C-alpha cells in the first residue's frame, strides 16, 4: 500500500524486488505485501543522495528494494515471481472513488 501511495503522490511508477527485504522467509507473499510494523517504512531517495542516505543509516537494518521509474508502471516481484503489475492510473481509479475525490 505504501508503494502504491508513493507512486500516486509523484505520478511515477516503481520497480521493486521484495526478496531484498530483511524478512522471515516463512512469510507468504500476501503477508509480506500487507503486513505493517512500526519499524518499517518506505523512503524515496534520489540516486545522487543514496550513498549519503545509506551512510546515515549505518548500524540500522535497511534495504534498497527498488527504484522509481519514469513511466507509470508499478511492478513488484519476489524471488523472480511477479506479484503486482499495474499502472499508476489503475491504482488511482481504485483509490479515489471511496474518498469522493
């Protein structure tokens, strides 16, 4: 959900590999996609600031799981398996109506 909301905010797509997450290998794809914890969050950092950002996080558990892409495709994979393949527009069509926007 956080990845989709981030894509909506910038109207840009993303390419993500969830197998790069520090995770319990027993988590199902659905649990990994939708579980929440207070210690996990999504951050978008420009490539030119990535090294400085990662240096600031030394000593903490973190992972670079993907990148923002210039198109509108949202792609999420895990261990070579496609979990989500959609577009920013398709997400927006589902997200807006319940909010009456």
